[in-house]
């Protein structure tokens, strides 16, 4: 697994080779094996492939149009809309998408008590571990992946399309890579670690 950690890359170009049902199931099973706060296992995965992808991409594009026309959920992030449009093209090319939902989550618009906010944070930490497990399992199988947060530019539209209880957290694109990017720069260990003894 150490080699998968070091070899994993964010892939933005995919071949059209389909991913087998077994490989997708193995990847999702790896996500299910992640640790979770109080063993709540708050994750739910919605796999989108084939013709259904066109519908979810259409919903994403509608959200981007809404953001551009002034009814923006993220008005201070307009400089990232061009990148979100590129993300849509990547998702359209990928053979499989997984939308990851916090099945115990509240709406991102909800006002939360401190305790509810802590629960949300703990559940999102658990879901993030689940996503990382899936990325590493895919890497081990030679399948590329891209962890996508640009979904928030079309959050209401995607939630409506998904029609699922819970809080949409992220999307992941999966496919066989048609690029092999170099490792992106990382901060040095001495810049991010404080040792205490």
C-alpha cells in the first residue's frame, strides 16, 4: 500500500476502457473498510455510469450557469468557475463517477449547534478516509481517479438530481489513465511537522 500512496496521482484524462463491475465493487469495498467515528459508517456511494452520466453532467452545467448569472452559492469563488467547467469535461470523459454522501449529514445550509457541528466534522473525516481508501485501491488496480470538490458550484442541482437523503460531500471520477503526470510538489516534512517530547 505504501507504493500506491506514492504512485497515486490526480488523473484528468481517461481512456474509454470500461471498468469491470468487480473492480468497481473492490474499490467501493475498500471505502467501506475505512475507520469511522464511533463506527457510524456514515458513507453512501452513488455510482453513475453510462447514460446516467449525461444527466448528471447536465445538472452540473445548469449549476455553473446559475453561478455565473448571479444567483451564486459561492459568490467569492467565481475565479474558480473556469476550473469547474474543466472538471465537468473530465467527468464526462471518465467511465465511472461515484458521488459520496454523508448519510447522517444535515444540509450545508442548516444552522448547527456546536455538538451537531462536531458530529458533522467527525463524519466528514470518516468519509474522507473512505475516499482515500478508494483512491488507493484504484491506484493498486491501475485505475486512475480524481477527487472532485467542484461539485459545490452545482450543489442544489446535483442534490436534486441524486435525490438522496444526507449531505453530498464529494465526487470521484474513475477510469484508466490516459496521462501519467509527475508528482506535484509537496511541502517538506520539517515545514508541516512539529515534534514534541
